[in-house]
C-alpha cells in the first residue's frame, strides 16, 4: 500500500520543480480564474507587463488594465472563453510600447496565456518594410532602369524606367533573358563569362547597344553588382542601366572632329596634298616598315623651275593656281596607293616611294616631269622652256637601324641641287660616290 506521506512529498517536489521552470523561462505566463482574476503570474510576465505579482494576484484583469477593454485582446479573451478553443495572436500595448505574441488556452474554470516580447522583431520588420518602400520608391521614380537578374540571366524585376528607355512594360520583361535585349554583336560574350567576371570583381561596367520594343537601338551603360545569399553564394545580379546615346553621339562627333583636325594638321590647305608635318610622319613610318622587311625606300624632291620669276610676272593668284595644277599632275604620275606626295614648302614637293629601287624612282621622276610639261602653263621668263617645268632629285636607301631617315632626304636634296646645276628641267639620281 502506497505511503500517503511519500506521495505528498513527491507531489510537493514536482510542484516545486515546475514552479522553478516557470519562473526561469523567458516567456510570460499568467493564469486567470473563471471570473477573470489573476491567480498566477511568473517573473517574465511581471517584467513584460511592468507590474509586480503583489499588484496583480487576486485583482480582475480588466480592472488592472482598463485600457485593454474593447481592444483586440479583450475580444480574443471573450471569444476563447465562449468557444473554449485555444487561439494565438499578436497584440500591441500602447501604454508599454510593446508587441506581444500571445497564445491562450481557455478552460471551464481558468484561462491561461503564454506570451513573448516580439517588439524587436516587429521593429525590424517595420524598418525592413520602410526600407523596401523607400528603395521601391527610388526604383520606381529613377530615370535609370534598375533590374534584378537571376544567375541564369532572367529578369526578376525591372523598374518602370524601362517604359521610357525601351518602350516595354516591366511585366513584359519579367522572365526574359537579358540577352534578348542586346544587339547581336554583344550576344557573343557567353552569359556565364559575363556573370563570372561580375562575380569576381564585385562590379561590372559595360556599354552595349540595347534593342527597344520598336526594333531600334540605344546605347546603354550598365553597372552590375552581385548579391550573395545567406551561404555566401552568388544569388542574383542588380543592374542599373542608363541611356548614353547622346554621350556616344558627342563622343563620335569629337572623334570625327579630332580626325578632321589631325587631317587638317597634316594637309596643305592650298594644294590638298600632305604638308611638311604629314611628310615627316610618313617618312618615319615608311622607314620603320622598310627596316622591318628589308625593302628599298626611294624619295623624290621636286622643285618648280624659276617659280619666283613666275610669281613676279603673273602674280600670286596665278602662282597659287600653278601650284594646285602641279600638285594634281604629281598625283597622276605617282599613282600607286602607297605613294605619298607632300608639299614641303614654297614650290617644293616631295614624293615617298615605298618598296621602290633607284631605277623605279628615276622612272617615276621622269613621268612627273612629263605630266607637268603637259600642263603647258606659260612661263615667259623661264630659261629652260616656254612652259612651267620641274627639276627632280631622287635617292634610294634600304632603311637600317643605324641611319636616320633624314639621310634619305639629304641625299635627294643633293641630287636636286645637281639637277639645277645641270640646267634644270631634268632628273638626277644621288650617287654614293659624290
């Protein structure tokens, strides 16, 4: 037969253990009798309700918390007692500025409530909602197109700016691949490589042609960043794209202007052939090329005979016209695309002949003279002909590392001097023995 005293002691011990557990848990626990009076409040409940046990035990709950009458917690209490069905809900206590997660267990003779403080969680949720609302507002009102793109290149979100920039509604782009909007020239870069580059650097800036809904293209500048998940793996891309078509147009204009200025800076305004600067650049370039391939490079210096007398006799306007006609004739004689003609200064012209030996240079020089004579520009004060004529000096060298290209010019100039000394209207070749 069981010992009543031992059973009582065991029961008391169990109650003491249960009480210790209830007093040390972080959840608040309170119990009400059938009339709504406090019969138990643990330590956590005291802290959360900011009332001591001595203040609450034996008092009516709605007398101790009159502000709660008519609120959601009051309605839930009445419903639970009437239905005897457990319930759970969240409740905000304005006087305590505290959110509670409440679970109630009604009985015929009592009402037990378990609750925990979720104020920090609710505050964080509110902050996240406000942040999301703020970022959504920024995205929705930004003139740049903001997009979320999955790691397989699919659009997950596109801001409303796509309407203005591309002519699409955001919904039309959701689920489509970003490559669907790119010019075919830019779809050659594999998506995996693009994402890998972005993931490696953390950010990627690219310019590309984007196709609008009407089939036309605009220049897009896109900044992409990778977003990581909780495990540190790449989850998606965030991209910000803007229309830079106007900037690209300006850049193109600037490039064309620079090219034009460069051309102007190397072209003689009067004759349309290259000027001295253009000649110097070409000579350096062809000298390097000849040095690489070991081919001969020839140079012809042309001087219009007695041109000062022509100017004095016929005037500078006729002199300018004469220079233009001579330049055109020289271009006809030096007809290869690689042949280069420049006005070196005054009435002097130079012709660079790549991959041309001495015999070839002499042939071209003689043709130059014939072309000019065929113009039959009268020159009454010339001592070599009744018409405008030219004197030419040619020189040929195989470019080398140890010789300055100016040496080629000096040799041709010496040959020209000899042509003048010999009576003008003739061609002379530079001879090494001179």
